[in-house]
C-alpha cells in the first residue's frame, strides 16, 4: 500500500473507531454516576474498569489521528513561549500519581531553565509518550531518569529506563509506525503498534527537532532523547556542561 493511501486509510479508520468508543464512554460514565442505592458496589467497579480501558484505547486512537495529521501535513501547531522544564516537572508529577504505588521511581534532573517556542499541548504528548514507554518496559520497582539540558541551541529531554532494552538491529526502526508489531518479545519489546514513539518522532520533526534511541542491548535498558529548538531570545548559548541547580521528583 502506498504511503499516501495508507495515511488516508489510517485517518478514516481512527475516526471510525472513535465514534463507537465515545458512545461506550458516555454510558460507562452514566454507570459511575448512579446513586449508591441504585448501583451495587461490584457494578461500579466494573464501570470504573470499563472507563479505564476506554481512556487507554482513546489515547491510542487520538495518537493515531495525530500521526496521520503529521504525515499528511495537516497538523497545526499553536506556538507560544513554553517553560519546558516546568512542563516536564508538572507532567511527571501528574502522571506518577496515577501509577501503582512502587511501580517505578522517577527522578528529574534539570541543569538550566529551558524556554521553547512551541505548542505546549504537543510537548505534553511528546513527554507523556516517552514516560509511558519507559514505564511500560520497566520492571516493577524500576527507576526512570529524566534529564533536561540545553545543547547546541536545543532543549534536550532524555528518558532513561532500566527495562528490557532494544536489540541493536531494531534501533533504526524503533520510532517507526507499526514497527513494534513485527518485533518479538525476545527483541526487547512487548509488541504493540509503536504509535506513541511514532508520534514523538513526528511531533519533534514538526517543531524542527529530532529524536534518537540508544540501548546497550536486551535487558540493558534504553534511552530515548528528543531535541527541540530553544526560543531564540531565551538561552542561545550551549550550556550542556552545566550541572548546577539540579531538582528532582520521586514518584510515590
């Protein structure tokens, strides 16, 4: 299938999947809002489980739609000055609150203030998908390190995990859409569609940035890095060697 045709099919399928999912979500919410006298406890637990599953599937579908927009040139960026360091710290704190207690420990290290001229919502998608990927492939009780620094006119975020790692032969394809679906667990992946990392790549490129993945191999963890242009008037100098004023957040 040609790329243009595939992208159109992807957009249509994602749109069609979202419509029935919205109906299911609406009815699940109605169940969770029933009075306690009407809805037994076990029914509310079932409704909550359905709601969580719907939210997970909705994120995948929305990411597919955004990947399609990126690939067809239909993505619109609403740029403004963004304090990238604060955005990352706030997002890590918010996401870690939803992880199971003891699932992972997350540390954030920031070497200097980072201001980008970017779409804040899209930056949240980039960071959120990097963190979701790291948590997915980390063992229980694992540690995730998030590093932020200025490097050659770019804000660089690196997410380092201690999980399954990536086979050397697969590294060039790790940001490809649907690439994970063809990889076995033995190659260091759970499978899946690879939508999140494909979206990270596309959104970074749309901002004039780039991405890179490194790993020492299977069971050696991995590091995913994204470079995004700094605001021209913010921090033009390269401060990649600065290590002062580190701050961190540890998840519960």
